[in-house]
C-alpha cells in the first residue's frame, strides 16, 4: 500500500491492514519484511494523526461552548470539579453532527464515540435535532402513538386472562355446596410476539449525499421514519381487522357489530368493551366520520355523534374500530430508532445510492375486551 493510500485511511482500515501485514510477515522474505516494516511505521504515523485530529476537534468544541479565545488542546479526563461537556451538549455540536452523518453513510461509529465525553453502550445517540424529528414522527401518528410499547430483546411471550371464575362469599363452617367458595379456575392465553423488519427504501442521487450533514440527516430521517411508522400503524389496523370474534389460547378476540357505522351501532359497539378500555377512540375513514356528523345534523340531535370517543381518521379502515388502542402492543427489540443501510454499488452506473431504512418490531393484540368493530362500510 502506497503512502498516499495510507494518508486517507480511517482507524478501522488501519487495523485491518496491520492484521494483514502480521500474517504476511510470517511467510515473507527478508527483503519483503523490510518493505512491510516501512508500511507499518507509516500506518502508525497515520494512526497518531487521527488521534491528534480527534483531540483537536474536542478542543475546538470546548472553545465554541465556553467562549475561549485561544484553542487549548488538553486530554479529557474524568476528575472531580471538571466542567466537561455532557453528551447532550456534544450531540448539539456541528462536529458530532458531521461524525454522525459519516456513521450513517459508512456504518462506522468510532468518531462519534471519540467525541462523546461519557461512555455509551450499544448504539451511539443521534444528534438532538434528529431525535426531535423521530419524536415528531411518532407523536404525529394518531394510531401508533397510542399503542403500548415495550423494548424487550428477541421474541416475547405475553400472557393474558382467557377466563376465570368469580369470587364468592364463604359461609363460616361450610366445606362444600352452597356457601362454600371453590378454588378459582383460571385459564390463561399466550401471545407470541416475533419481531420482523418493517422496511422502506429509496434511491437518492450523489447530489443528495453531498448535502451538508444537517440537511442530509434531516431529509433521511424525516422521509424514511415517517413512512415506516405509517406502515407500522397500518399493521395495527390490519391486526384488529383480522382478529377473530372471540379470544382463544393464542389470540385476542375483537367482537363486532354488523351493519353500517351509525350512532346506534357505535353505541352497541361501545357496549362490547370492558372497563379496562380507558382511552377510547373511534377509528374510521373520513367518509364514515362525516356520515356520523351528517346523521346527527339531519336528525337534529344535540349530541356528540362520536359518543364521547376521540375520532381518528384512517382511510384504510373498513367500517369502524372502537376502543382503546393500547390493546395493541409493539415490541421494539432495537428501540424506536430507524436503522439505515447504504448500497452505493448496485446502481453506481446511474450515480444513485440505495438507502434502506428498517425498524425491527413485533405488533400484536395483547389486551382482551378493549376493542370492538362495526363491520359495515359507509362508502
């Protein structure tokens, strides 16, 4: 490897090349060993340059944050009384945003970790403005933000009460028959939650990749995160729509009312809910919600056409869904982040890069007696 090639290597590439040289030396001639040793010294020099660049970035950030007029390069140490930047402060700096954009493009997070002043296990944190973009995507989706969320690694088994005998009154001295309370007969069901990847991919031009780090990350997270969460919400609707009428040992039932979505049928659907359905909504298409409003208007009803339920428009719903959406659980083993992979080879001749975003999730109904359906279509 030439000196010019070595000058552009990052830390990962340096370590990879050093390992290759270590293997090559075992079989090399004396003359080849001399050449390899020269390359090793050049690799070590490049490694020192990278370390100095990282220290310089830390010093530059300290100057910006603390208003220092001259740059002071010093080693960051954890000492009592130090006023080191917190990770939150670092994540707001342009250096960290640039390093994170590089990590997203390459999958290598060493520069991000070097800039952070506190140890970070697992995935490095996103810049603060990206976190706001993600939170907005979650909060703006009226369906998925109401779903119960857990973050358990791997597959998850969730138990629920399928049936149980009632409590009773025990008459003193009675050991059988009337007045005697028998042991409870409890039947449990189990929901298997097996995560799958929810994916969305796009192709972008080299010009988009050349955007500044802030614009690039903003575009990427806003576009793909929104689409992936939108898909997750559609899975929630599908799980409810395709649920059986009654619960069994491995599935939650959603009872239904046959007929068009009228105020009367809405009331009948509400009657099918248990007391554990707290935050109640009605999910239906825009046409169906409008039909309920028109029904109240035409009949001169001085009542809420939604019977106190929060209306949510979703044009993928046939009929209406009534109840508490926390009956649906989303287990996200890798957290609520969207993860990215870049493919700059398959479409290279067109100067296009394929970007795949994915979120690992298992979405299932886990709460019985919390949802009901009206099956007829008003459209």
